């Protein structure tokens, strides 16, 4: 079984943390899933912002 999860960088404003998707990825990894593929790219012209998709699998 495979799942695709999108993650993105977020700006932290006034201590608020947006959901960037990494908590979801970490939860699956703790449950025994493994990373099959990661693809990432920049967002716009900013070097500090990006997005990625992570393919995880459970055998």
C-alpha cells in the first residue's frame, strides 16, 4: 500500500505553527511505514519556501 503526502514550508508568525504536513509523515513513520520517494521544489523565487511530496509505503 502507498500514500502520497504533500508537505510545504511555512512561515512562523507570532509563534503560530501552520500544519506543514511533517507531523503526518512522522506519524506514519512511527507506525512502521517507510519512505519510498521524495520530490521537492522551490515555491516562486523564494529560496526559503518550498514544497514536496513524499511517497510512503507499508509492506
